[in-house]
């Protein structure tokens, strides 16, 4: 199983990276986490036309879904299922539609939308999900894949729900929108390096990957590396994600 980081910025794309998109390439399926602008690279990695493609959406802020207008670029052999919290069907009907882009029914492959509630799901994949605190509540995911656990939490601050999703995860992919020691903005929670590392430590995660760096706060890769250094002082097995980085489990 490989985890490929196609977009690691938050808010907007810059020279440091595209907006959020992560691909988990497993034996069972291609699992895509969020549809930021980094999704344009997806067809470079989908090489097996027999494996299903699932796109999991965390929430509806535009940096996580504006890649919907790129879906018409692809010519997949297999169908695509877009999965997310309640409200996804309405959002997809609005955005994957003229005049913004091609209608979802007219994409070059079959695509459909499935809304999920918080809790355990066994189909199409085994995963847990929970709504995390944010101005638009963000769905965090915990995937059980090939005997491993991969957790993805973005656009949120520290919470018991995020901690539970990350509990004993082999890889905890966490956002890091805020700079070191930067306080929370009321009603718009995010992680800084200290809080993300503290969550990973308290959850007993195996590895922490920081991504979703706010594009206005983190303007250089070196600033991301400084966040990594801060996080490592709390949770040693931390790495900063950059676009096109790959991890193998």
C-alpha cells in the first residue's frame, strides 16, 4: 500500500503545493481523500482499471472540493464513487453541473454520490468517520486497509473525536494550518504543530504526517520544515508532507 500526497496546501494553491488531495493506493481500491486542485494528477497514478475509485470528501470548503471541475479530465475504465457527509448530494448537484463544469451524468465514466453518517461503515470499505469541529463541520476518517489503520483529519482543532479516530493508527494524517504557538480562531479551529503532535502522541499513533498548510501562513517549504521540527520535539515520528511525496506501508 502506498500513500501519495497529490496536494498539501490549504486554502489556495501556490508554488509550495496544490490544495488538498491524498491518494491511498491499496490492493483493494484507490482511495482519494478530498478533491482539492491536486486531484488533477490522479490519472497519473490510477493504472489498474479493475480497482474501484472512492473519493472521500471531508467538508465543503472550496479548497477541498474545487477539484470537482477537473473530474471531466479523466477517462477511467471503472466507476467513481464520491463519499461524504450529509449534504454532499446537494453540493455535487450544484457544482458538478453547468455552468461550473460538465454535468456529473455526462462525465466520461460513471460517477455517483453517497452520503454517510458518523460511525462504522463496512461497505464499500471498512472505515469509521466522525464530524469534527470546524465552521463547516469536517468529516474525519479512519480506514482499515490491508491490516493497517490510516486516519485523516483536516480542518479541525484538537478534539476527543479526532483523538479516537487516530487511536493506535499506523499513520495519522493531520492538518497543520496554524503556525507554531498560534492560537485558535474562535469558531474556525485548526491545528498548529504542537496540537497535531500532541494528538498523535496521546492517540498512540505510529506516524504523524502534517499537511494542509495554510497557504498564507506557510509560504515556503522551509517554514513547513520548521513546523516539523517543532512537532518532532513532542512526537518524534513526524514528517512534513510535500506535493508528490509517497509513503509505503
